[in-house]
């Protein structure tokens, strides 16, 4: 992947934690001066410093066991990123792109679709890798900004905490999952005002609807609303 980007003439900053791969990248940098090798952990990398004021595109094969924290790390630098192209485990890729009502739809779907516009691009079988993993993989493209940029939710961390609460117990209604935020009857009233089902579950709401419920609860009862955790 790095070689393909370099061959296309792109300026590449390669973040790598494995010493063996770092050595290979440094050898490659002798051939391609527009390759900057950045030794370190992607979960600690200062992407804003690497971007140096420029908007960037991210490409990578993510370690499957840290896919979620890596994505959240990327999202924290959303203002610097135009596009994320990543190879990840198939089931996670399906989750990122899942639509409301789909069994794969959950908190990670909403967080991803808040920051980005995801596209499931390509399924990759285990045989595409050497050595082959035990699971299938997929290439996903995440384009920024996502609809969250216009959501008006204010503190994004508080909003995403609210979404987690909504998915607390997936088979329960929003009114039940949000007992710690507002009285169930009040939640049902707000859902009705927003033209949503009073017995709606988190898996049925899209990003805009989550944002609308969050704003409504915060504005009607600030002391009990999500922003009380700031």
C-alpha cells in the first residue's frame, strides 16, 4: 500500500510500530524522499502535527483488535482529515456501514456515521493475505465531514455518551435505556413530538434522529440532560 501511494507521487507519512517494518520503510525512504517514516503507536500519534495544517487522507491495514480505538483516534482529528481508507475485519466493516434497522447497526455505526460518510468498498478473502487470517476482511472508505458537522449537538463526547446509553440494552426501548437521563414518560413524549415511535429502540434511529432526541432532552431538562456531565 505504501509503495503504491509513493509510486503515485503522494507525500506519505508512514506510522509504524513494528521495528522490522520500520527498517523496511526506512530502506524504502532512500528511494522515495517524499516518504516520512514515523515510528510509534497509531493510538498515540499526533495526526494534527503530522498534517502540519494540511488536510490529509489516511490509508492503512488496521490491527483488527484495536480497530475501534483507532477509529476514535482518527475521529478526534476529523478537522484535518478528508478521507480514511482502511482494511478491517469484515464484520466490523459491515457494522460501520450498517443502516438503521439492520442487525449490525449499533453504537459504532452511529459514531462512524456522525463523523463520516462510510462506503463498503470491497470484501477481501483470507487468501488475499500472507499468512491468511482466520477471518474475512474488507476495504472501507470513510469520507469526511459527516452529518455530525451540522448536527448542533454541542459537546460531541457527551452526545456519544448519550448514544451509548441509548444502546445500553439493545432490546429495550429508548425510554427504558434513558432512565438515568430523563423520566420514561418524558422521553416518550419527546419522541412523539419528534414524530418518532414512543416505543422506538436505538437500532431504529439514524444520526440526525439521535441528535434531535439529544437536543430535545438537553433543552427541556438541562439538569438531567446529557450536558450535565460536562
